[in-house]
C-alpha cells in the first residue's frame, strides 16, 4: 500500500503529476477517456474517488496500471478513515488480548 506523510487523494496526483505538466484540462482528459467531463473535474477537485472503470482508463492513457490508480484510492480511503475513527479504534482491543488467547503467528 502507498504511504505518504499525509494522505494524497488520487485527484491531487492526477492534477499535479499529469494534467498540470501536460497543460491539459480535466475536460480534455475526459474527452480522451470517453467519460463525462464532470467525473474528471470532480476527481481532480477531490470531491469523489476513482472507480475501477476510471482507473482502467487512466492506466491505458498514461501507460500505468489500474492497480497504481486503485492503490492511490485505497490508501486515501484507509488513511482518512483511520484519522476519522482514531478515537473509536483506540477503544477496541485486539481479540487475543481481550480473550486472553494467543493467536498463532501470521504465515505469508
């Protein structure tokens, strides 16, 4: 999983690493991807996340992988959820401690 000093929304990465350097607007990219303009605009504004459909299209146009884009989305969701839930999560004890049972070591 991607890990940064702060969560990076996939739209921020798309905007800063692709659209701005290429001098491309969200609308131009949307036309190239055969998507509604508003979908790319909302992703770039960090209002919505990526779907697998969008990840597949971005991977094709920028010669990356869909997993690259979905990893950004997953990292964003997990990091922002962890921050939002940190107080609640602090009150949850792992089962092995709560039940007094040791768990076997994890095997890959």
